[in-house]
C-alpha cells in the first residue's frame, strides 16, 4: 500500500511539474512574446520576467524587440541609361506588432524573404530612374533616401507588423565588363565640360581686356588732349619754352634708347641747349 502511495505521489508530482512547466514562462528584456491559442494569436506580452499562460492550450512565440539587421542578397539593377549595376543593400527593421507579424509572416525566416523582395523591388524602381553615372559618381544619398521612403511605404501597405528603421545602399558598382566603357564616357563628359568652361573663361577674359583697353585708351586720349591744351597755352605765352620743349622731345626720341650714334657738326643747332641752357641764346 505504501508503494502504491509513493507511486501515486510521484506521478502527481511529475504531472504537477509538467503542468507548471507549461504554465510558467520567462521573457527576457530583449524579447516580446505572443501567446497563441490553437494557432490564433490572442495577446502580446512585453513585461520581462515570469509570466503565466494556460497549460497545453496556449503556446509562447518569442520575437526580438531590438532592431533586426537584414543583409539583402546582391541584386542586378538596370539603370535609366540601360547600364547594368550590381547593388548590395541592407535593411534594419523592428517588429512593432507581433500579432500582425505572426499572421502575415509567422517567423523571422519568412520575414527575411519578404523584406528582401520588397527592398529589391524598391531598389529596381528608384535606381532604375537614375543613370549609372549618377548612381556611381554621386547622388547616392538622395537615391538611398528615396529607396528608404519607398520601402517604408511598401511595408506599411503590406501590413507586415514591422517598422523599417533604415535602408542603406552598401555598394552600387558596374559589372567589370562595363566599368571601363562607362568610366571613359564619364571622363569624356568631364573633359567636354572643362573645355566649355575654359572657352567661357577665355571669352570673358577677352571681353574684360577689351573693355579695359577701351577705357585706358579713352583716359589716355583725354590726358593727351589735356596735355596738348596745356602745352598750347604755355607755347602761346612763352615761345622760348616751346622751342626748348620740342628740342627735349627730339633728344628723347633720338637718344632715349641709349644705342644711337649721331654724327653732327659741333656748332649744330641740335645741341644748342646743351651749351646755352634753356634760353638757347
């Protein structure tokens, strides 16, 4: 009789352990739990620590509360100019509605597949509107933003129960077979642009020089006119000074270079001011 009681107690204790194990569950602070009853999600549990559920009827499905990184598979994109590009991207997302996530995706493996298809579709759409030169050489930040915005919209429309935190284009390169031709085309375009800028600069330089020359000639003409006016007035008042000035101008023209040889008579009138001074007498 005693053995039967021990066996009964042992069975009862074992059953109690089984029931307790199926009743109590623990949630880590990095997790959130979804309670599923006969395949139907009934409630979300976010409080970390020990929690209770109905044994044998309810099951616990755990999801990560943190941002989840998704490395999208390498995708080949056709740009607007029909060039092929090899693109790598990654996505960061967070499960914000475990119940909806479970209904539409069930688990994170399915989520990876669905989100990969979404980001590849967004990449094909947004990068397909830009040329390969824009994607490779510049403008990638704007393309990345448009891709992220489109990805957010697609995820919200699909009711996946996730929030897209970020989308980044890690690499967007030309296939090796196309790189040389595209880079040569880009180099030619830059050379043409540089030639146009040089031509514009040369034209502007010519215009500036022409304007400055015209202004200088105008100022010089006004100065010459003023000088002639002053000399004319001076010559009228003092004929001796006029003769002296003309001789000095002749000396400057004949001897100013320093390499002129003159053969003149010692009593030549050409040098009379060297002997007699400004009066010439």
